[in-house]
C-alpha cells in the first residue's frame, strides 16, 4: 500500500514531468515556426502612428509568410488601411496583438480589411480594426474579415471590430460548396453593419447594400462552426445572422442593443444556441425561422427586446428549454395580423415564407417567462393548417401577464401541460375556421 505522502509526491513528480513535456513541445513548435515579421518589410524609417500607408509592404509580408508556411507577426502599432485591404493566403497565421488598423475616411467602394477566397488553415489572433461608417457614403460596404469560396479551417480569436459599414466577420460559402470548420472566439464587434430601417418606420433602406451586410457576424453556407465568448453590440442591423448553415454551436455570447434582431438563424440545421445573453435588441431578441431543422435553444437569457424574445415560425424539430425570457415585446403591435409581435414567445407561420416549411415538432419547456400587462401574451401560438405536434409544458409564467394564448384552425395540435400559473386561453374559431 502507498501512503498518502508517497502518493502525493509521485503525483507532484508526474505533474512536473508533464509540465516540462508540454513546455518542450511548445518550445519545439516555436522553433519550428519562427515568425515572419511585418516590420522587416517596412522601410527603415517607418512611422508607427498610421500616417503613412504600407499597403504593398504588408501584402509582400503576407505572401512571404504564406510561402514559408508560418506565422506573420505585426508590430503593435497603428496601420493605415483602405477598403482594398490585404489578400489572405492559405496556411497563414496572423498575430495582430496590439496592432490597430484604421480604415481611411475616403473609402468609396465595397471591400474588407482582410479577405480570402478559397483559403484553408487561416488564423487571426488579436488586433483591432476601426472603420469610419460615420463619414462613408451610403452603400459603401466595408467588412473587417471576409472569407468566401471553397475555404476551410478558419480561426479568429480575440479580434475587435468597430465602426464598419458591413459585417465585422463575414463568411460566405455557396449552396453546393459549404465552408467548413470555422471558429470565432472572444471577438468584439461594435457599431458595425449596414443601416437597416425598423419595421413600420419611415426610415429608408440604405441604398447599395444587401442582406449579406446585416449581422456583426454573418455566416452563409457554413458547416461545423463555433462562435463563442464574443460580444456583439450596437449593430446597425442584426447582431448575428446565420443562413443555410448546419452543425454549429453559438455559445456564451453577449448580443446587446442591435438596432434590429439579436440572435438570428434561418434555414439552418442542427444549430445549438446555449448560454447567450440577448439584451435590449431593437426588434426580436431571437429568431429561428424559414425551414430550420433540429435546432436547440437552451439556457439563454433574452431580455427587453423590442419585439418577441423568441419568434419561431416555420421550423421542423425545435427544442426551447431552460431559458429566461424577460419583458420582451416593448414595442406596440402593428395594424395587421403579421404585426402581432409583442408576446414573449410567438410560434406561427410567417407570411410569404419562401421555404414552404410547416411548423411542427416543437418542445418548449422549463422556461421562466416574465411578461408585462402591455404584452398580448407570455406565449402565443397561431396554429395554422401546417402546424402540428407543438408541446408546451412545465414553463413558469411570471410577472403581470400569465396569458398562454392558442389560436388558429389547428389548435388541437398544441399540447399544453403543467405550465405554472398559466392562464390558458384557447381562442374561439373565427368565421370560416373549423
């Protein structure tokens, strides 16, 4: 038998040995990947305040680092930049810690600071990208990072983006060639995206911009992705936008005060949203729609949204459990039935929905829902002819309004049980309804 002292000593020896092994491996990797330095490509009298552009020199440094298959290290200084940006190459890691990239006031065309098409094994770490969306003309759409084409294995870690006129991070695959294996971690995106007019407002849409310019982070046709630990704040449109993506995790992010929606996924499959906080977004705190399948929304906090905390029309297989929905629906309903949007949770079918998806196989359970007297309901379900198998159970309905409203011709497809304090109202059929 080994006594406690001997056992502890052996554990300590093993821990020290493991630590040295890790350090040795790290040292070996560092020696094998001695970084290329941008400063070595700049003129000897280069300035550090961003008053002089070194565009060509930086592109040469990127090309050389990619050729040697290694790391490119940017000195901690301010770099002048334009919408032309720099072309990323495959097999490249950019170390940007302490570097600040300031885009010119004179940007007049669409572009991105870092852009890559058909690239693989690209990583960006740290740094800050600063735009001037306050002076750029409408329709000039400038991103921070833009990845497109047949790309894969992209990593963005700890980078900050602000004041851009399109996405901080935009990753755009194609329907027949999804971009695969993308991780975004610990990024901060503030005051970015195109300007988007609020529904029913007199604002005009920004000319020359597309829906791809919505979202501090925007993924189109991406699979096997993770977005975690980020802060998306004061977007000029949506905080996030995931379109036709699959097998993804959106976790532990803070999505605050977007002009429009916060967490926004459409036509996605197998996407999990967990541990996020959506606060004071101007429209819907969360939207899951347009034929999304087998998605999970769990352990999130959605608070003080302008419209629903969750709007979930036209999905197949949706699990909504263990969330807090707190006093969403602050804006009044509009004059038409599609504009009834101030419940905490709404399940219905969207008008003009392009995927022709039914609304079926939902589980909404174990949520805390705080509602005010001005809201139409805590939970509202409008069960149309394409609605089936909606289960709503074991939720706690709190606050001034505990109304659980079920209406529509397929009301019998909505199954309610054990909802604490719920004041269930099954709306009578209107004229022509069975």
